């Protein structure tokens, strides 16, 4: 893929998978991408912001050596702080504007 880069293109990634998970009553989508340097990473459609959290949870770990590990990372990102006991769990999901 590196052969497609030029001075106007700083980075290139291929979407290698698109998935959908249902958490409680919310459908969340995520993409797995492969960077031209060979590593995998994920992008999620929504971040969870629980009532006890200051802000939405965004994992700092988002570089993986396999597609499967990136899938697990995305699911961990989505579900890490989710709890069904929250009264309005659908209201706690924040849209990822960069998805």
C-alpha cells in the first residue's frame, strides 16, 4: 500500500472488517483497519459515558499485531465501563464524530 502514498497523502489504511454489536439496548458499530505499516487498529461509532465517569471512555491502546486482537480491543473499548444497572443506558452513549 505504501506505493500509493505521495506528499499529499500522509497515511493510508484499509478497512478489513466492519462489525456490529448490541450492548444492552444500544447497537454499536466498529471498523477494523490495517495501516500501511502493517498494524491493525479499530474505530468505534460510539463511546460509553457512564454516570460515574468524568467523560467518555477512550482506550489509549489501539495498535494491535493481528485483526483478531483489534476486534477484541474494539469490544473491550465498547464494553469496559458499561453497566446495565444505569437507568438510561441508551443516553450514556456518545457519538464518535470521527467514525
